[in-house]
C-alpha cells in the first residue's frame, strides 16, 4: 500500500497508521522488561556501572538541551499567516454614551426632566399657550393642565378681571414658568 491516504491527500493511510499504533503499544508493554534488563546488566558488570553513573550525571544537561532545542526552533520559526478576516464592526453609538446622559422620556419622546433634574409635566406647552391665547377668557388652558378650580374662577370673574389673569398665564407659559396641577413645569413644546 502507499503511505498516503487516497481519500485525504497528506494524511497517512489507515493501515499504516494502525500498524504504527500497534508497534507503539507493543513497545510500551515491553518497556518495563527492557528497563529491568538494562539495570540488571549494569549491576552485573563494573564497567556498565560506570556507564550508568556517567548517564545519570549527564542526564540533567541532556534534558535541558532537549527542552531548549524545540524552544529555539520555535523562536526561529516564521509567524503564523495572518487571516484576511474583516475587522469587527464598531460598537453602536448609543453604547458609548455615559449612563448619566440617559434621560427618561415620555412615550412621545419628550424628556421627563428639565436641565436641573426637576420633573416636567407631560402636558404640551404649545397647546397650553394656544389655549391661553385664544380661549384664555374661558380658562380653558387651566382646565387643560388640571387646574379646574382656577379655570372655573376665571369664568366666574368674567375672564379673570377682564383678561388680566389669562394674559399673565399666557406670558408665564411662554417663558416656561407655568405649572400643572401636580406642580410640574410645562417645559416640552
């Protein structure tokens, strides 16, 4: 048979590999007997005892050389070939943002906190401003933010003393200091 596997070039044939494995197994089984024979011969002859002593004395140096030889061969070996793999994709942009910069938002995407960390009303500032401008005399902007009692008071005072109260509310809404029933500032337009 050939020493190449016809199915996979470069690999030894299965029969050759099996034969080599059986020879190795036989050598391992016979190793204790062979070692016993060498020791008994060394004990029986004086020159052999000197040879054993010499082997024992030179063994550490021989082991050191045997260990260093493969390491030196690896040091002189060329580096492994580089793979032409694509570089890993960059991390997503949101992963690099610090956790402190994450601000909770309402379902419409508006922030729940202002710049100082104070809670913000979920009511729209634009809607309140338009209601105060067009229907301020009826107090509709106050009803919108949940201040029902003061909305009724505006109606009962004929538009909040002839429009003064709704005008002040309109200006407060525009500058961002108007608050809803819960005391939260109307900040989001």
